[in-house]
């Protein structure tokens, strides 16, 4: 499989749109009750991680006691099946007719796990740049393996993007979350089922994040920081839309393997693997690399992403985030079992070398 040389409006493609409402802007969280009303919903189970309990309580207070079925604050990375079952039970016991997911990919992923089982609609309130809110993709980890799938039932019905909610997101987390979002767009540019609409969104999303992240990491003054937070959330929205509209490739397969089977942190894993995956695919996807370099303003896509992460203080090596070198062979084997479509065919030796470079934190050679 090779890169589509001229994917433009004259090419043949299929574009599928999905019904979803997006409310974007500072202070937009205050319209949450109106979103429930617009969807005919009455009682929400508010979801969050344990550290975001205070934020979830703020959301509950905005809704009012009569509209809150409860707060479930046990969302966890990679959506362990045990946590998903507990949340589903809580929704049933408290008579919830929807879930309001406040947080990043872990919390929104938990909302999706509830929707997959019960069909309850999800309203997403993202506080990071993960992008899960824009996709019908779900992932649940069971017995050490993360299983992913697509189902329109899990796509949040409404998404409230309020940049003010990300002001307290630590700079280091903002950087890795933003590069995670960038990865969605980068892979969309060489997706086997891509189209020119997604290409435009991907390039604009990458450009917005590349503009915003250095400002956020640099500790800018209040007005500049608020503007950068808006840019980053805008970029994450576009990148998430790309992820939800086209297929995933090698990068996401590796990250799902490393996260689900070795419990590595999600955004950091994406940050480390992306430049190596881009280097692997570069010979087979030259047009995609051109678009990435144009959006980043650099001469080389893989090196540009690596240098961006390195300059902003993000981790660049799997050994920094808990991966053991002796597990690299097993990770390679798992990734090869059910590979995603990819522009460059998967070769075990080359894939193992990619993982070694990611483990060591080697700057891509090309």
C-alpha cells in the first residue's frame, strides 16, 4: 500500500459526516443545562478521574441537584473492564439517562464504555487535547489487552469546548496531550480511507497545535496564554475529527499495544512513538510528510515532531515512562498480530528497530 499521490477534490473518495453538536468558546460550560434540555435529557451521571473530582462537582452544581444522578470519579487510563462495569452499574442504579464526561481521554473513554453497553447518550466536556470526544472509537482493556472498535453509539452527542477549563492543565501534560492530538491528524494524512476534507482539517489542526504548544510551555502572560489555550483546543477538535473519520495505522496500533499491554501513560506514549512511526512510513507516504512539514514549518516531519517534543521538555524515550527493554520483543509480537492498514508493509525486523529507537529516544535519522 502506498501514499495517494494527489488526494484532492478530483480524486475518488468517500466522506461520511456524523450528527454531533459542538459548542466552542470561553465560558461555554455555563450552557451545559441547555445542552441537556436540547437533547431531552433529565438526569446525568457525571464522570471524572479521582484528581478531577472538584471539577466534576462544579459541573454538578451547574446542573443542580435535580439533574444529577451522581458523580462517578473512578475513570482510569485505558478503561479497565472492571471500572467500566462499575460505572455501568452506577448509571443503572441511579437512574441516569445520560453521562456527562468531564476530563480527558480516560473519562470520555469511560463514557463511551457506558454508551456501548446501554446506549446512554454522552455529553463530553474535554479538559485536555486527547480528541476522543470527536470519535466513535472506543477502547477497553481486559486481561492485559486493549481492544478497540468503532460504534456510532459511543460518539458523544454534544461536546462543550471551554478553553477556560484547560487553563489549570499543567504545561507538561498540555504538551504531551497536544502531541497526542497531533498524532491523530498526522496518521489521518496517510490513512487508506482518507479524503481531501480530512487532509485540510489535519493540516490546520497540526498548524494550530504547533503554534499553541510553545506558548503554553513557555509560561506566557495571561492574555497570550488564554489565546494559546483556545488555539490548542481548536487544533485538538480538528485532529480528533480526523481520527474519528478515517482509519488508524501503525502509530496508533503501537500505542494501543504499549498502553494496554504494558500500562504506559497514553499521551506520553503517543508523544514518544509518533516521530518514529512517521520515520518508518515516510518513504511510502511522501505527500503526507509534505503536509506535516508545511504545517510545522520544518524540513522533515519525523525530526520536526521529535524536536518539538524535545524542545518543550516532553519525554522522548519509552525507558523514561516505565517501559522495560526486555518487553520490546513481546510488544513487537503483539503489534504484528492484528495490524492496522499502513502505507508501508510491516516488517518485523524494521518494526523491532522502531521500538528500540523509541525505547532509547533516538532522533529519527530521516
